[in-house]
C-alpha cells in the first residue's frame, strides 16, 4: 500500500486556499507537472513527496491527526477500534504474527498502539519509517487485558527473558498458561525506561509495589497485541501515512520534554512506596 499523496495534495490545496498555480509555485514545480500528478499521469517522485509533506507540516497542517480524527468518527460501535502501527520501512505482503521479535513484550504477535503519537515515536529515528492506520474488529475474539500491575510486570519480564531461573516458577508458568486461547492482549506499552525499572525489581532492588507505582508514573498508553490468526484476520489496514522529518522530530521532542517530569515522578514514587510490597524472591519462592 502506497501513500495517498494525491488526496493529501488536494486536501492541502483546499485547506490553504491556494490556487493550483500558487500551490505549484510553492512546491517549485510547473502547473503542468502538478496537473499530471493530480490526474495520475505521473507519479510524485521521492524528493517532491518529502518536500510536500515537510511543507505541509511546517505550514501547521497536521494531516495525520486530521486523518486519525476522521477515521475515529467513522467507527461505530464498541467492537471496532482505530489502531496505529509504526513501521521502520513498510509492511511487505500480508500481516503476520511472526514479523515481530520473539523477545517483544508478549512474544510473537502483531503490535499496534492506541496512540498515533506513540506509534510514530517508536519509529521516528528510522529514515524510511511510516505510520499505518488500521481498523480492528474485536467481535467474537478472546481478550486478555492488563493494567500496570504485578502480573503485567512479570509477563513483560518473562517474554523479555529477564527472569532467569525464576522463569520456571509456578506463578510465572500459570500466568503463561493463562495466555492460551487468547486472541489479543491489551496492555500498557513498555519502553526502555520501563525495562530499567523492571530490571530493578527483578534484581531485588525494589518491591513489586514500588515497581508498579514507578511504572505508572511513565505510563505511555495501551498497546494491542494480536496473537492469533483469527485476530489477525479481523484487522484491516486503512492507510499508510507519510512521516516527514519535522513531524518525527516533534514527537521525539515531545517525549524528551516529558522524560524529565517522568524521571522525577519515578524518584518520588520509589521513595514514597519504600518498604511497601514484596521483593521478587518472596513472590516467586
């Protein structure tokens, strides 16, 4: 699936109120070239595609946010949901469960996020990355949902292979068995900062209660992990969206700004809940 650049150009022309001659001049092309693009006679090359999307974002037009809102307005009923998937390049062929790494939060699966910004931010450092908007139908599927809780912490640690000898404990194996027969998992997104906190819990430096509150302080929203072929058949790609560098930088800068606040909240949570809860040796003994 390619980018819908022709529709995007028509949208920008309408939003800016420019004539086609004026718009062509803004892009640095002739009126004939613009006509050939809009009529489908010629493809927009990569250089002009990037220039167009950079121009649009720097004009303050948030095309991807507009699309997100419109798609969400079209969704009717509780069983349908708009999700987002950041790709380092693009999705090749059919969606697959084994395209993710085994050491992801819940092992193999197709990973999506509830937030456009978070999904884009995870791939913002890759030069050819793009964002997919998808519609997921949850009807007749078995869901397993986690909050920021001890079970979620232990599952992340298990699938990320952080537990070592604890991986074979009775509690961990019961949690793993509970995933059997599940079609998709809804759980908080974990990033590198969260893994550092989880490692402190696994290493016995903090208790489960401290860990839980520290992780809550850095909560990035939920991810949807499709773990069955049945669930995969009920998700549909709506559009592949272009991510210009300026948009990527805005997401990274926004995350950087919140990092300092999150770090301070983690310090406060660690002190406030000191000596509350249990250490991992007591939980998995």
